[in-house]
C-alpha cells in the first residue's frame, strides 16, 4: 500500500525557501523520491506544501535512510533550519486515490 507524506513549511522568506526547494528537488530526484508537487499558500507565499509518495513502508524507510546518509541533503537541511519558522509532516495512508 502506498504511503504519502504531506509536508508544510513556513519560512522567513519565500525567496529563500524557493531556492532551497529547487536544490532539494535534485536530491529527491537522485534518490528516486516521488514528489507529487509543491504548492504555496495563496494568501501567504512563505508557507509551502509538498507531497511525496512511497511504494510502501519499506520504500519509505529505505529512502529516508538514504537521505539521512547524503551529505548534500544534510547541508541543505541545515540551511533550511536557518530560514524555516515552522515545520509539520503528516503521514497519509490513502483511502481512495483518483486514477
């Protein structure tokens, strides 16, 4: 069963978070993390949402471990801490998904 992760980040600056997002996208691509999309709050562009999809629990754990061992990911995560004000992650298990 697929697992989806919904991430919400509030930053000090929409410009800073957007630059980091583009760098993170490359790392996700290298580790074959399926990012379904990025969204910004229409009323507050410093609030960003994105959703990632994993095949199952094992795929999720494997990719999280790979990311934790990636030096560039660790560096970017540190940089993100400098501009981020809030962060939430929510694990979603689908009840129904449109084909």
